[in-house]
C-alpha cells in the first residue's frame, strides 16, 4: 500500500516539473470585458470595455455602459436610462504572489446621454414632467477585484460611485457588479 502511494506521489511530482505560471499584467496586454450589476432604484447596468495594461500592473480602460433605473410615480414606475462612454486609468493596489488575484482602484471620465420616461413628457394622468432628456458628464471612482479563472479569462467584481452632472437624476450613483474579462494576447 505504501508503495502505491509513493508511486503516485512520484508521478504527480514528475507531471508538475517544468510547468510555468502564465505571465499576467504585462505592458501592452489587452482584454475585452463584459460587465453588469445592480444600481439603486431597482436598476441594473450592463457594459462592454477594452483594457490595455500599462507598467506596474496598472491599466487603461475604455468602454460603454447602459444604466436602467425605475422611479415611482403614484401607481406606476417611470423608467430612466443613461448611455455613457468611459475612459479611465486603474492603479494596481495589491496582488498575490501567484498573480491570480488583483485589486485595483480606478478613476474614469464619463460622458453620455440620459433619458427619462423614454422622452415622453406627458404622463398617464395628464401631468407633465419638468425633467427632460439631457447630455451628462462627470466621473467615476471604482474599486475592483480580479480573479483569474484561466490564463485568458478573469472574473471581476467591482463597487463604483458615479458622479454625473447635466441631467435631472441623482448626481451620485452607486453600482455593484461583476463581469468577465477575456485576454487577447
């Protein structure tokens, strides 16, 4: 019995010799990201992005996002939507020795368009909305965790606070979400 265990141990050691861990977060590496999550007022968001790594594990992020929220009005809910584009820089805060777990903090600039009740200003009861559609601008602060599932696929989880001006809805919006990042290099 002891001999079988020793043979299995020797075989496992022989199989693990010569394997190297993948190099991650090298400058120039690019990834495509899909993300989504929850927002206040029974809302949700979905987005697509492109990530390009810089020196030190930091990275540039460019993307687009759709945010949908509901607002109560008497017996109905009024929909609101924001379509925004993002450009930002994320700093690597922490990573483990095996380069499978990363924490980033990011700052982004945002610009886009906001619509309330899909541009319909007259409500079912004859009331008129004072707030209309508008172009919005601002920024976002993000804390993100990234876990590699394989050499080319990573799972992300993030908490983000968006600050937007120009529209008629909340200036500050908290988002919690998750996503997948697919590395191309």
